[in-house]
């Protein structure tokens, strides 16, 4: 029984992430925030909202993968994340469809 507990602990062992990785992810988040601000000053009409959502999705993915350590977790959690993003995309598409046909 002790070997099963030990095997379970190995699956969830610590992952040592270098500070350089966290710095690069932080820098990417700052850069993407700057791009979001820059895009807000452009006259993209309805495309501006879509670009903003795309950048926000990229930032969300970076935070989930690195700061919440989902990159090193079990693959089932990645699939849950993909299912959540898929559901989000479906609701956004339905919202835009509702708005377009009113």
C-alpha cells in the first residue's frame, strides 16, 4: 500500500521552474498588455473587439500554463481547459450571432 502512495506522489512531484522562465512569461504579459493598449487606439471598427479577446485569451493561457503550473500537470486538466475555452468560444459566437441578426 505504501508503494501506491509513493507512486501517486511521483505523479505530482515538484517542478522546479527557473526564474528566467517566469521573467519571460511576465515580460510577454507586459508586452501583450502594451499591444492591447496600442490596438485600442487603432480604428479597427468591429475587429478591435475580436483582437482584444484574442490577446486576452493568449494572456490567460500564459497565466494558466506557467503561473498556475498547468503545463506540468496531468493531461486531463489540459483537456478540461480546452473544453472551457471551447464553451467560451461557442457563447461568444452565439452572442455575436444574436447581435448581428437583431
